[in-house]
C-alpha cells in the first residue's frame, strides 16, 4: 500500500518526466494567466456592484456548495502536500551523491535555494503545477464571500487572484523555497478547509472556525518570513539562487497580504472590543434597574 502511494505520487513517469513551459500544458502561458485573471476580476467586481446596486445586504443562501467546496479543497490540498513531501524526499535521495564531501550544500539549503539555472522540471515542479491549478479552484471562495456579503470583498478578490499569479511565477522562474511554501500552505489549507467542511455540514464543533483559521494563517506567515530570510542569506552569501526576479514581485505581494491581514484582524478585534464594552454597559444598566 505504501509503495503504491509512493509510486503514484512521486515515481510515476508523468511526475518524474514533467516539464513546465510546453504549449500543450494547460495554463502554462502568460496569455492564459492574464485572460483568466481578467475574467475573474471583472466577474467578481460586477457581481459585487450588482448586489450593491440592488442594496442586497443579507447573505444569499448557497446551500451545500461552500461545504462541498471546502471538502474538495481539503482533499486536493492533502494530496498535494503528500505528493510534494514524497517527491522532495525522492529528489533528496536521488541527488544526495552531489552533496557528499561538500559542506556548503545540504537538503535544507536546496529547499531554500535552487541553484541558478534550475529548470522547472521533475517531481517537485509537477506538484508546484498542481498547486498552481488548485489556486483556480480556490478562486470560488471570493464568489462565496461576495454572495454571503462578507467584509472586505475587494481585498479577498485581490489576494486570491494575486496568489494565482504568484504560483505561476514560481513555475515560470523556478522560484527558490517554493517547496517549503507549498508544504506549509497545503498543510494549513487541509486543516482549515477540513474544519470548515466539518462545521459547514452541521457537525458539532467546540468553537468557531476563527481560531483555527487564524492559527494556520500565522503558521503560513511565519514559514513565509523564514523562507524569505533564508533565501536572501543563501542568495547573497552562497553565490546566488534561482528566481531572484520573481522573489521581488513575491515580496511586494506578500507585503500587501500582511497589510491586509493585519488590517482585517485589527479591525475585527476593535469591533469585538466595542461589542463587549457595549454588552458590559447593558448588563450593568439591567442590574441597576433590578436593584431600583
């Protein structure tokens, strides 16, 4: 059983012989990326403005679709996590001969810094391609947020679309440290969307999904910053890494993500604080009335 899983997720000829950039590969061109994201941004903004035009403030019932989408995202994320984990182990095993007797090379350094000139082919890039395609599936969360009239829909739309562009750049420029980024992201998504599915179908939960989501997002941010610092150290101290141009764009987008994250949770905590202050005042007034 374990051998079969390992074969289908890391040793299959389609995975070992994968090459990014061929015209026959779905979604591998700049034209496809630009057109698909343009359609996405236009459709989400049109939906948002139509609902605002009709002054629709109440959430639109979506039935079981959000829960089913969460289940699908959890399953896809779990498969990608396991696939890239097994593929990383296989790549380290197959190339360990190149590190023998060389103290400046190690598996962790390879995870943080692909050598300059690395081509996007092989096992880990196959799963990077699968992760890139899964970002399009994740775009449906923006439509759900708009239909449910959630807060900050524009920020959600932008962040989901930017993540698609980032994953494309990882493949196009053989971005270093993408293996660690995909591992942390898919692990967090498997937990978050699994929890959302559990809560979405009405199964009992101890608390809301906010602590789970917040914890996983902090985990992703921590791993992201660790990868960025490690990449910079390796690039400027060890002779260069692959994908420095894409890293600049990724850093700008990650800075925007961090700003949106802090703004959203800071605003929410401020509103929660107001709510508890007003609730305490109301309780005190009720107690005074009872005493009188």
